[in-house]
């Protein structure tokens, strides 16, 4: 581990700081939009703009990075992120903020692509699994820590705008001062989502469902907590539970999925999440007093239900990836990675907007009802596919790998040990 940290420590430091900045600002801006009086629908559109910008970046950032080099591109994306964050308090308008979120999503995705492709050059066959685990851990801890950072300033002031901008700027420093040479240029090869769906409908559905649910939780989760009357500290605890629990369940769920039909695991996980959703609905109904929610009375049960809800939801994306790889040839795996991430990103765009509409129409329970509807659809579709296709036997299956779903960029795939058997050029969205 010490040797691995020597190789990638600086890059991981930048990566962690960037995720801390992203987690802080994404939660804060959703909270601030509510304080500004924006409808929940606009908040959802604003948050979906971030994922839309990420998709655009994955299509166009690789040529830019190749043209100017990783260090210059990283510095430019970092500076753009900081500037965009600081523009928000000067242009307090839903339409302006939707556009700014799209630009920020583009810049942040560019930062992730620079960092992850650079990390990939430091990976060897002996350290690939270790770096993948470290990468996922830093991702979840950075995003989860960002939820707690909103306690460092008042949401109604400008403190958190400045703190998030400073974190983006701070994340540039380790990369800017590195003595390392530039990585190899990025490639844009790959194949499309339609072809991947033909190979593994259940895998694509699992990735898309993960995007729909996690996109909804991260986008309007802060609005959900604020509607319940939670203060900033309580809301940050709720969001941290959503994000950090994702790392808690991946290894045990993955271990079980390696021993049986992964679709059974997807169904079981979805059923448990549905039970957690019912628990959340019961808590919200039981502890409602005069239109307000009693945090001391239901705080701990709410956190427990949230951990189950968010933690198991975060397993759908890596389960979808693992199940898809059970049916791919080794030379197809890397080309397919971009399409798998695209299915997640498209789901996140839709989940952010649709969950906001559900909350606008139903109230705070709209978020839970929306996610429950997605889970029911996933269960029904997976059961249908089980009747159409037998599962890959244990001896034919690929091992489950922890995936940093909080990021959802193609570069993270390159640390997966399955990459070693494929050997093509790096892959981006297609």
C-alpha cells in the first residue's frame, strides 16, 4: 500500500479535494435554491444540468486534453469551476443557474477525466485492484465529506460559495506542482448503447436505474431534508448517510452476486430498498406534528432507513456493470464501459428532473415514491428478463468490482482488473 501511495498519492489528493468541492457545492446549491424560493422543479432541472454538462464533456473533452496536455487542461477546468461557483451569487435566477450548472458539470467532468486517465498510467497489473479500491474509497469519502462541509458556512450567505471555489482552486495545486510527465493521449473509441442493450438488457437497466435513483437522491435530497424542517447540521447528516452508505454495502453485495445469478441479487436489493422506502414513508407519517417533522423523535430511525435506502441503491450500478461483463468478450469490455456510464448518466439526468416534478406535485414524499416506482420497474423488468435468458454459470462469471458511482466517469473503469485482459486504448462515451 505504501508503494501504491507513493505512485498515486498526489493524484489521489487532488481527486479527493475535487470531490470534496463537488459534494459541498452540489448539496449547498440545491439547499440555496430552495432558500431563494425556486420551485422544486427548477431545482431538479438545475441539478440535471450538471449531469448534462458531464455527458457533453465526455464527448468533447478528450480532444481538448490531448491538444493542450493534462496539466494545462486540468488547471483550466479547475479555474473554470471556481469562477462558475463564484458567479452564482451575482446571477440569482433559475435559468442562469441551470446554465451555470451545465458549465460546472462540463468542467468537473473534465477534471475527473484528467485525473483518472493520469492515475491509469500509474496502474500495473499488480496494483490495479488496490488502486480501484482506493479510488472508490476516496470517491465516496470525498463526496460524503462534502455533505458535512455545508456546516462550515451559512446557506443564506456567500460563505459556502467561497469555500467551494477555494476547494476547487486548492485541488489544482498538487497537479500543477507535480513533476510527472503527461499521460498518453485519450482515445474516443467505443460502441453504442443500443448494441450494449442487445448484449445485456438487464445490465443496462441496472446501470440506468442506479442513475435514476442516485441522481434523484443527490439532486433533490437536500430539498427533501429542508422540506422536513431539518436544520443545516441535520440535513448534512442525512445527505452524508445517503452517500457514505454506498461504500458500506458494495463488498458484501458483490460477494453474494459472485456466487449466484446477479439478477437475483438486484431483485433482492431492490426489495430491501423498497422496504426501507416504506419505512421512510411510515416515519414521515407517524412523526408529523402540525405540519412539521420531529427530528429528535425520528432522527436515528430516519438515518438507519436512509443508510439502507442509499447504500443498497448505490449497488445497482456496479451490479449492472458486473452482470454485463458476464456476457462480454474480453476485447469488448473496455469499449462497453463508455456505454455503461452513459446509461447511468442519462438516468441521472432524468432522475434529477422527474424526482423534482414528483416532489412539486406530491410533497417531500415524492422523492421516495419516485425512487420506489423506479425500483418496482427494475424488479419487474429483471424478472421478465430471467424468463427470457438463463444466467452465466459461476465458472463463467467476472468478479464483482467496487465502482465509485458518485463519479460515474469512464476513467474510473480503467482501474478495474478486467481492463488488463482487454488491452485497448482508453475509452470515452459513445
